[in-house]
């Protein structure tokens, strides 16, 4: 056998080697995969779901080794919620979320200091797509975490507790949620966070109740209203659903918007013969199309994939499982002080939404 054919054979055996390792670990291992993962990775998952859904399941799992196939903040969230003895791992720690990286914790501290300098009570509200360090800053200032599914509830919660809310990092989710609860556009302000927070317009911020951090998701920012118009023309009678990380003009032009779980439900509940156009990450859209084939036609609003989610592959999943087996894998570590404050922010959300 040549060197090339040996490595081809090894590559072909990857799924079988993962299966064998999962069997060897038994209940000591749980592989969690986000809906935006490829089918090649998803097929090895014990659980699939959205980020918070999966992390919330962690403490009830008997597994000691949690392997999170998603982006880094998700593995960190799993580490935050893990019970004693559990460790969270990610096959590629360089799989970061572009949106979460737009809001580093030091910049958030600087921006928060600017908008509260006058003595205003500003409640920070962090989308779950943020680092543990950012969640900890939010927790330390009496704020909470939210998801795309409970953002409206949590925005009302935060508005009731302060003069204003600092919503981060997604300006689109902030605007769509404000629309959903009927907050007057005149009461909203998108912050300029350039220059380490020095460019925040404090006078404009003083006059607003919703201060939106200017981040966005590179995947959902690619959808636009022209694509919606084109889809309606090409598929008369279709229904169109998008994720609320899309721009407000897109959300206003479609029939529904919702979290990944809401999108999955929308497609599952569509009547036989329907055509559903979906505006979210392409791996989920393709999977829904395959699962519904012959009953509902599921089409992407446009092809938009998350390159960071795509960093997780069967190859690095196998490498991680082998490292775990050999006692060489490094778990995701979060400092105890960060855990304490970030958990406080998460717990406020769980309490408000219980
Ligand atoms: S799809 Fe968007 S929000 Fe999700 S991980 Fe990728 S960049 Fe981040």
C-alpha cells in the first residue's frame, strides 16, 4: 500500500473510528451539535439543538466529557453550566463567532462606563452569542442574558429595571425585538463603539431607552429585502421565515421570524405541498429540505454559511476524541470569578422566563 492510499484509507475510516471511540466512552461522553453543523458532524451527535438548549441539558447529562460541536462561546456556555466533574471540549477552539467577537469584554466595560457616567441606571442585556467574559460583565452590572426566542420577554424585563437597556451585540436582534414589543423608534439609539468607546454620543444615548451595540451576524446580514421579493415572485403562495438576526427590513418583509427552533417548528407545521423559504444558515436549511422531501418544499432565501461553524469537521472531532482517550485533551476553562458573574446573568434569564 502506498503512503497516499494509506492516508485515503485512514480518512475513509474516520466515521467508523469515531463510532468505535463513542462506544468505548459509553455514557462518559456526550457529543452535542448545533443545528448549523454539517450532516457529517451531526450524525455523530447525541443531542442536537440551538446553543442554549444544548448547554441547559449539560448538567442533567451523566457524561463527564462534553464535546460541543459549534463555536467557542457555546462550549464556554456549556462549561458555565456544567456540574462538578464535567468538562467541556470543542474540536477546534479557533471556531469563534464573528458576532460575539465584535463585543470584547473590555470594550463593553468602556462603553458601559460612558453610558452610565451621568448616573443613569442602564441594564445590560447580552444575547447568548457572547463570551463568558462579556456575560460576566453583564452579570456584575445587574443585567441578564437572552436568546432569540426570549428576547422580547427579556427586553421588557430589562426596561422595567432601569432608565435604559444596553442590548448587545446584535443591532438587528435589538431592532427586531424593539419592533416586536412596540418600542418607539425615537427611543432607540445605535451606539458608535469605535475608538475604544470614546466615540459614544453620550447626549444621544441619554435620550434613548434602548442602546443597541452595533454588532451583527455575518451569515444573517447577507439576506436582503430584494431576495424576499424575488422569492415571492418565483414561488407564489410560499411562506418565508427568517432568523431575527436578519436586518429589520427583511424581517418586516417576510411572513415570520424566529429562532432556529421556531424555524424548525414552522417547517414541521407547514401543510402538505407547501413551499417554505428559509433565511438562515445553509446547513440547517439543507437538512430541513432533506427531512421534508416529498411533503414540503424547503428552499434557502439565499445560500449563506457560517465559516466558523464549518471549522468543526469529522477529522478534528476524531482528533479530539483520540486526545480525550489518551488524557491529552485540554478542556475549555473559565475563571471562577467569571463563572460566578456570568452564571448570575444566565440565572436572571432563567428566572424571568420560568
Ligand atoms: S451563524 Fe452568525 S451568530 Fe451563529 S456562530 Fe456564525 S457568525 Fe456567530
